[in-house]
C-alpha cells in the first residue's frame, strides 16, 4: 500500500533523512522506532508532503505521490495524525469531528458513532471546546478526527507519547482494534514496548537512516539492535 524508496529530506541546509526506504502492506501495522531526533517525524512529514522530499520516491497504492500536498494525499486516503495534534482548540469536539468527516469509499466506514465506540469519553465531551480537553483526550480526538475521514492508510506520530501508563494500554488496545477492522497503519513511536505490542513489523531509524527492519519477533530477539539504537 505504501512504498518509500531512497527518501532524503532537509530542513534548509541541514540534511536529516538519508536514503530511507520502507514498505507497508495492506492490513499491516508497521512501526518506525527511534530515539529523540532520529528522524521519525520527518519521515512521516516527507511521506505526507509537509516536508517535501529532497530525493526519493513515495508510492501509495502503486501511484507516485512524491511531494504531493497534504490535502491531496488526504483525499487519496492517507490520514495523518501529527505529534502536536493540531485539533481546533476553539471548536467543540463535535465540530472538530464534523469538519473532518468524509464518507468511506465502500461500506459503512468510520462514523461518529463508531468512533465513540472506541473513545466513549469523546461522546461525553461533544460540546466541549477542543482546547479544554486533557492531553490524552486531545490525542484521542486527533485520532478520532483522522478516522472519520475514513483513510485507507493511517500515519500516526507518537500517539502514545506523554500518556499515563493506563492510557497507553487503552490506546494500544484501540490501535489493535483498528487493525482488526482492516486499517493499515504506520506508527512512529519511542515507546518500544507498546509499539511492539501492536505492530507486525518494525523499522528502526537512527540519525536519519534506517538501521534495521524485521518482524516484531526478530526485533524482540535482537538485543544488540535494541540496545544500540533504542536504549532498551
Ligand atoms: N523544523 C525543523 N528545522 C530544522 N531541523 C529540524 C526541524 N525539525 C526537526 N529537525 C531536526 O531533524 C532531525 C530529525 O528530527 P525528527 O523530529 O524527525 O525526529 P523524531 O525521531 O521525530 O524525534 P522525537 O522523538 O523527538 O519526536 C533532528 O536532528 C531535528 O533536530
Ligand atoms: Mg517526532
């Protein structure tokens, strides 16, 4: 579903991604692991066109979409939840969801009601302003908002970061439910334990380069890679 080949990215003079290649097949949850500043967010931003790639190719469902603008990629079916959430603080929960809603291509898809099944707290806070929600609730709203857009591929940037352990477990469980519902996910995370609990395969990025990729079972068994690049 997603093929990234030889991606390079820069911020001005500073070259931060080097020859990043990765693939995500339909129905997979793939995680991109790495410590602070490793290049996880930049990889997602380059895929979604927020940071246009300096070189390399991005293909979505076989189509070359390299550097295409984020709204066009959203229309093609890629949902993106940035690490800073970007919910509308002055709009209510209901309004945040309604402006992002987009019918599914086939079948029922993700409706507001179905999303409330995952995040019941959002139903209780429908009339509350986004800016008045707790950090964890804002994370749920950002994810809910991406879902009602009915993406085929979801790019999640550190959805578990900064959450209390109980909430990490709850949200990880919800990501598993998304996978069971057939959604394809690329998950950038620093929380290695939680990410490996939900993913099928993993890529490890460090210093802007992919250092390892393999199944979750392989990475769990590879102490050296985990120690060298992930400090776990
Ligand atoms: N807007 C920017 N301008 C200049 N350099 C940036 C910018 N954003 C990120 N960088 C640099 O690019 C490199 C990769 O950063 P990136 O945010 O992709 O890492 P990350 O893996 O997402 O880290 P974190 O876990 O802290 O979110 C880092 O060296 C960072 O300092
Ligand atoms: Mg980041």
